[in-house]
């Protein structure tokens, strides 16, 4: 675990050119920013252009669909979208493309949200970025898994696609880069397995922050990381009291595909 309550981990690795970047303003925001705030206790700004980018590792790409365990709830089986709504369409039916065992983002049609709310969960998600590469950085195969609609595990085509470290695939967006980049090539199916411990509140007081663990294609990329608040673009997120909330899949106007989503509600161990 890299964090303690209300602190952010720092990385000691350097990147080439850091000294020159420190004295020159960054106008190419594909690689990050130099003018954003940082979370208390962090040496890194949000989307910091100088933050080290994780190294690539090989992983299990195009693996067969993982069968949901018996105590899981299947959210999407490749064809049935009845457990989802489209907030942009007054919570009407899903407006994404559904065919050939997947649903695909349609630019301009908004994201999708589960009808049910969830707290502590294990979540399995299989996804694929477009096989034809268009755009770069955050405009290439971008979507996101919004836990409780506000704590994002980034979905991005991060194969040979430099971007800011806390915005690549499996980043806890704007807060933590993954340990490594376990991405597959464009068009190949990938899998996320996420353990999410939801934040706990006592009235207006935060008594326990959220924590996230992620396995990307079988590789651990986030290890029980303390979520510092809602994950925002260029901003520091601040916790506000809430109860269980729905899960959302983000529409970032690139045709990312999803298949085989299931969730297990985590209960306490029997003693």
C-alpha cells in the first residue's frame, strides 16, 4: 500500500528532460499540465506533465471471457442492457450500439448508468479500444469506470500512447498512476478486476475514505489506494456525504466497447 490517510504517494523515478521541463511552460497538454493544483501532501500536481510514466509489461490480452461466480450479479452479458439507463436521455434506455456480444460507445449519446446502487464491490469489466487508431493522448480510446458515479478508474488506449501518468489506463484519475502499464494493443480485449471500498460518513464527517485495488489483464496496478475525493479534471476533489450510488460507464466520444460486466457485493467475513 502506497498511501496513508489523507496523504498521497510520491514516486522517486525520474524522467529524461525533467530539468528542462521545470523551467519551461508546458503548452502541449497531451502530456499533462504545469498549472494545476496538487492534493495536500503530494509533490505532484494533478495531471503533472513531469510525473513519471509507468513502464510497459506484457499481460494476458484477448483472454476468454471470465465467467461470473455464482454470487455475482451480471450487469451486462453481451446483449441485455435492461440493468442500465442513459442519464443524458432522461434515464431512458441505453442508446449505445449493442451487437456481436458487446455494447459500444456512440459519441454524443452520453454515458450509461446502472439502475441499482452499490457500495463495497468486486467489479469485473472487459473492454476494448478501437482497432483503428484515431487521435492521441486523452482522445484515443477514452472512457472510464465511474464508481459511485464519481471515483474514476480510467479506461484509455495506453498502448504506445503517451499521456499524463495519472490519466492512463487503470489510473485513479488525477490521483494515482498505475504501478505499470499492462495495456493491450488497440482492438484487443482487456480486463479490469476492481475491488472498491466505498467511503463512509457520519453525518457530514468523512470517517473512512474510499479505497481501490485494480488488476489489469491479471497484473496488479493499484494496491488498496486511498481515494482522495471525487476524481476531477484539473481540480482537487472534495468528499461530500453520500450513500450507495450507481456505477457509470463514461462516454468520452471514442467508440470503446464493453462486454461481460459483473459485480459482487462485498460483505463482512463470518466470524
